C-alpha cells in the first residue's frame, strides 16, 4: 500500500478552495528538473511575495495584502505537496 503524505494543516472541505481567489492568473509555472515536471510559483508571483514580505517588515500590510500573502504561502505549500507526491509516484 502506498502512503500518501498528508497536506500540512489540511483545510476543511468548506474552506479548502477559498485561498485560491487571492492568487493571480499565471501564478504557477512548470519547469523540467532531472527529466521530471515540477510545479513552481511563477517569477512574477515570487517577486510579489518578496514585495509583500518587505512591506510587512517595514510598514505592515493591509487586510487585502495579508490575504494575498497568505494565499501565496498556501500555494507554495500546495505546490510542495504536489511535487512530493509526483516524486513519490515516479519512484514506485
């Protein structure tokens, strides 16, 4: 039997997709590493994350920026989880 890693801090069914509305179109890119496809945050999204992180440290974020920042963090966690699942499937 294959063990599927649990998604960190699994959201409830009711709110499992809410964070997606705060992620812009084109947020995910696909790269090839060691002949395997890897899901990554796009360069634009990475730059936006850095901007929000800097602003958070210097002047603080608005409520909307906090939601956007958290959505990017959630997307990063989801992509990491999906990539781990894909790597695990390749080695079966």
